């Protein structure tokens, strides 16, 4: 269990373990909350892609249609080793290798008690943030432009559980920091 001191100095327990299903959000976020540019990541961080793969492998991933299409464009298929669920506002839209839904309510119904990872894009993050129990955020030392943004995290609702900073290197072109947040009760 994630336990920390609240701002009032009392023990604060994380919401994550007490709420079913476990709803996680995973995202790489620039300094200015940028998460995308032209339906792609605006940085090259193979270490973050590896972290994403390890963290979500064997889990259910929920994403918007544009995120799913960008994955198809990059790897030619849905994310392997995961249950792929695509949220779209287009009725009767189907994607090969993924379940298609039209609302967050429908997502919650088919997920049941499964642990899920919300993987984007911006609209899905905005809709799911109020329901999330845990955030897996890669903070990227990037201040450039973008056209998709992560919603602002209300610091008084989350506690930092784990942090792992990394410096840029020959493979990763920005400094980055893996952070895991738990929601306060």
C-alpha cells in the first residue's frame, strides 16, 4: 500500500488499492504538458518505450482512436501481449485486433475488475484522470511545441510513490524521470 503523510501531517492512504478496477494512467509528458505532435511523440526515448512495454505487458490498455491508429502506423498491429480497447465516438467502428467502445461507461462495464492502463490520447486522459488510482508519468525535459497535452495533475490529490531520474545519453535525447503517483483518499 502506498502510504505517505498528507499535507495535514496525518497518514494518507492511496486510493489505488481500495478501488476496483485498478485504473492506471501511463504517459510521457513534457515540461509544458505536451504529450504529442502530429499524432506522434515529439522526442526519442527508447528507455521510456521499454518501460511502457514492461509496465503494460499482459494488461488491458485503453486508448483513443488516434492513439490506436498511431500504433498501427508504427508497428503495423495492435499492441501485442495486451488486451487492446479503443474508445471512439464513431458508432459501429471496428478495428482488427481490438475491442471498440463508444463511452467510458461502456469501458468500465467490459473491464469489470481488471487492472487497466489508459495510454492516451489527450481526450481519453482528460476523461479518465478523475477515475484513475495511479499515474505512471515519465517527465521529459522537453519544452518544445506540441498539439496534444496531458491534463494538469492536481498535486493535492496525488502523492509521489516512486521516482527514478535519468540523464540523456546517446540513445535517449532528453533527461527524463519515471514517477509513480497514488491518489489520496
